[in-house]
């Protein structure tokens, strides 16, 4: 039910010191979105009367994200606790609002359905406050929910102040609340910073409501993961893993095959048609759209891609901001840079890079090629090692290759240049002028063969090697033989 009488307050002013980061905590990403974006989207679906975000640390950056999603931002400076943030929000809350839901900006796993159930529990129970709680196996560090004999909340006891009996309670506070504003405002006004941090806390307002014999209820979330805050990098990794698992599960339920889904990263906006196969270690990012009966090979990365039906993407391909039409084949180890348009049935092979180019129907570039700022016509074949030389040091220039063209291996096409329909370009050419239709373009030095040159060269090498060896032997002998004077001296010594 739309929450037309409800204002939602998102608390997003904190720094998040345990993240050990220069970035505000709510701007860290998990599951392909910032933490605050997840929270805002969950709240938006309730259609509240107002959506307010309390900002403080890096207020400008946080406001930019929140306002882009339709939230109104309010500065809390200095930050003096959750109760103080709610007091500040009061300035912007409309007089027609009867209820307020307070949500931390770092609770990204929270679902709209859970918020709706919290509101429903609050309305039906005619409560002054209703707390979203969860039952977790290890409640260490969380405030425990102590209930009275009728099941209503008697107290929220912080972990450090709990008795042994209270520490055994598994139901914990999520810091997500629903309040009846007429009951909340007097308690907020009465709050005092009687704690070591000199801050105002909403939990103290709830305790005050209870002291005034107001009804305080609790609703237990069906999935305890929803109340998980994100305080450390380890928490961030855990939350990201949960989001990825949810997305993969939803896609598999819709008819997509995902091998080793725990290795696959799929962003929330990605859409995939039925009977498509996603191999291990694939990353599908941004607003990627993949049709039916496709296969995305292991290790491939697709960002903001549009892929039509029956496309084969072989392993380790990197594709971004481009379009691949039906029955095309890409990779392995191919790269599509922004602006590449691969038409129906075209093939882009291993170690081929395409940027801002149109590869028309049935055309093929299968090996070690760069096609930048180019147009390749139907059924043309681009040989291995072909390069479109598109940059002259000042501006990008285009290469136009017609239909049924054959470009030989190791060709450089120096833009701007055009190769007409049906033409051939000889391997090893550097094409600087247009090639007319059905012509053969050759641009390379004339080959000259010298008969017997190699044989003569081998003889010269062998002769030089022999001369070198003789020189070594002569020098070694001269060292061993004594000269004539020394021989005579030795003879005279023997005679004497």
C-alpha cells in the first residue's frame, strides 16, 4: 500500500571510520550500486509522501547521489547522533505526515516488502514506535530486544550493558524504526546527551516512549541478512556476495544457465534472455542486455552491451558500450571498444580490436587486427595483422571498406582511404590511396631474388670460422715453444 502519510528519513551523515577509507561509508559499492542507492530504491517503492536523506560527511558527494534518485537532502552539521538527525529532519517533514520510518543509509539489503510489513505492523498495532528486528545466531555487538509478557518491547539493551540472561537473547535491534510522529516529537524534545559521546540517540526516545506507557512493538524480518549494516570492508564483501547470489538466482529462475554462479558477477540492471549460457568467471556490468540462446565464454567482461539472440562470445573477450547483432561470433580474446557495431552473422576473432566501427553482415576479421573508425562491408574478409591507421596525430580519420572485399594479411590502411566493393588488397601492403571496385591494390617494394647468394654466404661464414680456429691454434703453440736463446741455455746447463 502506498505510504502517502509517511515520511522516510535515511540517515547518511556518518563517516564510517571502521571502513578505513577517505570515502563516505554510504558511497561504497556493493552489488553494483552504492549503499545509499540500494536503500533509496527500496524506500522509493513504498511511494512515501517524502524521502529525506540526512547528509554530513562528504555532504556534496552524498547529496549528488541521493538527489539524482529523487531524495531531498538535509545537512546535519555537526553530527550529534541519530536523535539529533531526526530532530533536524523535522524541519522538512510536512505537517500532513503522520508516520516516519527511519532507515540507516548503510543497510543495502533491506527489501521494500520488509518495510511495508513494518509499516503494516505499526498501523495494525496502533503503536507509538515499531522496531524492525532480526533473530541471528551470533548476536554479539547488537542491542538485544527484551519483550514483556504480552510480546511488546520492554527495552533495547546494548550488548555491553546486557546481563548474561539478556545476552542469550537472539533477537536484535536493526536500527530501523517506524514512529507515530505525534508521539515521537515530545520525546525527541526531551532527549539529553547523557552519554560519553554527548550525542542524542533514537533508542533513548524509544525508552522514553516505553516509560510513558506508549505501545512499542517489534516486527521480525524474515531474512536476517536484511538488517546487516556495513561497517567494515569484510561486511562490504559479504553484502556484495549476497547481492550477486540474489541476482544469479533470479536469472536462473527465469531460464538462464549459469555455471559456477559463485564466480560470476552480474550487476542489478543486467537482463538476459532464456536459454543463454553464462560460463564461469564472467562479469556482466552496467546496463548490459543479452538476448536468448547466447553463450558468454569464461572470463569475458561485458559493460553496457547490447547483445541480440544466438550470439556466441568465446572466452576472455572484453566488450563495452557496443552492439552485437544476432548470430554474430566474438572472440576468444577479442575487444570491442565503445561504438563498435557488429552486424548479423559477422565474426570478430582472437586478438581483434574494434572501436567506433561498423562490421556489416557476414564480414570476418579473425586474427590479430585493429579496426578503428572504420566501416567494413558485407561478406568482406580482413586478413591477419590488418590495421586501420585512423589517427594522424591531430584528428581521427575513417577507413571505408566495401562489400566482398579481401584484405591480405599484414596490411596497413592509412585513413582517410576507401577500398571499393569486390576489391583485393595484396598482403603486406601499405594502402594510402583509394582502391577502385574489383581492383587489386598493391603497395609494397618489388621482390628481388639473387641466385646462389645464400650458398655463397654460407661458404664465407664457414671460411671465416676456419680462419678463426687456425689463429687460435697458432697462438697456443707459440706460448708452449721456448725461443732459441732459452734452448741454448738449457743445453749448456746440461753439459756442465
